[in-house]
């Protein structure tokens, strides 16, 4: 079960969440929205026109913007 994390290289919130997910053993695929216009469009659609990261796309098709590690675990059924 993998999560897609939309991020940028300079996003501190993204770095923190990636580290937390790594410690929890949660696999994810990272997509840099500055390099992928389709990913940027997805993020903006999910966030009312704002390019807010991290935005996560879960296997069930739902998304969350800047979620806590506990929210990520809960959505994945890990908590």
C-alpha cells in the first residue's frame, strides 16, 4: 500500500513528513510539483487553487494536505 507525496525540494513540512513516514516504515512515492505540471495541477485542484505541499494521495483516492503522521497512519489503517 503506497502513498503518493506531492512536494517540493525546499518544503520543510515535506522533509519532516518524509522523515516521519520513513521512521514508521510507510512507503511513498514522491513527486516534485515543480518538475511535473500534471502533479502541480492535481495539488492545486485538491487545495482550492493553491500549490500547497505536502499533499498526499492515498490508495483509496482521497487526499490530505500537510497531514500529521498520525493522520497518515489512521488513513492507512496503521494506528
